[in-house]
C-alpha cells in the first residue's frame, strides 16, 4: 500500500511566542510559568530548539545551552508581566510580526527580547518589592540596544544563576534600575557611563576587578 506523505512546508512562527521563529534562529529564551501561583517564574537561555522537548535542557549550571538565568518570585513577575508583554508586542507589531502572550508552561521568547526581559528580572530579583515599579520605569527608559549591551556584559561577568546573583555587574544592574533614574533623561545623555561607575563601586566593595568579555552573538 502506498503511503502519501504531506510535503514539508515552512512553519509559521510559534503561536503565542514573543518573536521566536526557529527557522530564523534557534537561539531563544524560555519563560516557565508554573501552574501553581506560589512557585517562581524561571527564565532560561537556550542555543538549540527541540519542539518535542521544550524545557528538557533547562539546568542550573555553567553549560550555556539551557542555563537558568534567573528565578523571580511570582508576585514580582505578576507586577512586570503585562508591561513586558505590551512593550514587546508594540515592537513586534511594528515589525509585522505576531504578538505574543504569556501562558502557563514554557513561553519561547526571541533572543534579543529575552535579553531585555532578563535584564529587568536581574534588577528586581533581590530588590525591595517597593522598588519594582521604579525598575520598570527605568527599564522602559532604556533603548533596546542599551538593554542588549547591558545584558551581554552582565551575563559574561555574573550571569550564572547561583554564583552571579547579587554581585558585580548583577548588583550594579539592580542599583542602576531601581535607584538611578533613567526615564526622562535627555536622549543624548547615555546611561552606560553611569552604569560603569556603579559596576566599579560594586567591584571595589567586593574586592574584585574583573573585566567582562563581550558576547558577539546576536
């Protein structure tokens, strides 16, 4: 008996994802939202994609594929989720792409947008809950390119979920976005020099002087 197989066709971007199209790039982030409202929301970075095993490679360790970048208390996630969705979808629509939505389970996010989300999550993971709104306002005040650069530098120096938490660049991210006003600054006034100052202070306080290496991946 002859079996007729359907020809392979180009798949559309994943429904509900935030800009992730594995045919363009398999690198992405996963935002895991547990069923229980008491469990934290987990953000991990991935360099490969297997639709049948999404989330299977998530781990807390140094291996880059599937590395957990942060875990946020559910209350903090709830405070930023709608803002992030609106910010990302506004840009996706301008690019002619489908908007995304947060659902229970694993949510794929394109690598550029995932970097931005993680930067904000790093800023508030150990911050006073009362400062979350300030962090969101300052995060919105940054250009996407600034968010990407700050993520890349921070991930290279202290991006490990365990050893990087609350130290060096990660600590400076918290200070920069929760206590240092970015929103409303003149467009010609860069945020990076101020960030470098905060990093230097954090390094001196910890007795470190490590210079991070930039990640040249998109």
